[in-house]
C-alpha cells in the first residue's frame, strides 16, 4: 500500500504541494513528519515541500491574526458563555506568556486552529507578531520534517501504526501545561486582588 501511495504522489506532485499548502493554512498537525518521510523516499522534493508548508502556515497565521484583530470581540460575543470565558482565560494566558504561547500554540493538533485568535485580539502589533510567528513556523516545521526524514521510508510501516498517537499525546501535554499556566494566572490575580483591598 505504501508503494502505491508513493507512486501516486510522484505522479501528482503539483497537486500534493497544493494540498500540503491548503492543509497547513487550516491546521498544522504532524503533516511535516509525513512530508519528511516522503522527501526521504524521494516521492516529494524538499524545497517545494518546505515552501508549501511555510507559506500555508504563514497564510493561516495571518488569517487568524487578522480575524482576531478585526472581528475578535464580535466572535467572542457570539460564543456560548462557557467558551467565551475560556477565551478570556486564553487571552490572559497569552498576555502573561506571550512569546512562549506563540511558539507553543502551533502544535499540537487542533490548538492552532483557535490559538492565534487571542493573539490578534491582544495589544501585540503585527510587526512584533510576524517574527515570532515565523520563528515558530520554522522551528516546528524544521523539527518535524527532520524527524520524518530521519525515520525515512523504511520506517513508514511502523509510523502507520504508532505515529497517530503523537497528536493526542501532544494535545494532552499542551492541555496540562495550559491548565497549570491558567492556575498560576488565577493565583496571581487573587494575590493582586487581596493586595489591592
């Protein structure tokens, strides 16, 4: 089956690069690992693959930042109260851990889809956001592509069965770190309230 997929990809490379770009606009997930494997097996070329992933990730970040900047308050106002409360905590999390938040919210899977909205809603300027977003893109894509490339085509059968666990594991790690950070922010707010009384 892997050979059939590789042959199809080799025959439709331009379409695959467009699909990679489109996927990276919407989310990141662990696609760069699979791209690295396909580059190692010579089904895809490295430069067009990296270009598609970086351009897609950049376009997605700019879209989310722009939506957050222009319509963020309207979007939050239309959300259910529980989700709006969560978004408020996410905003405080970003304000407290700005740089780390931008570097880490790209992965794991599904977090990036909403994680950049609070950044657009914040006071951070686009000029400050651009280099941080670019650094995050290059860092994560580089790590994941290098991982995929090092695993190579010989590891594709193992990956088929086990790598799907990586997304949920990263999600759990991110949720745990986010929860701890939110608890810390809540405690800091409680101390600030007590000090002001």
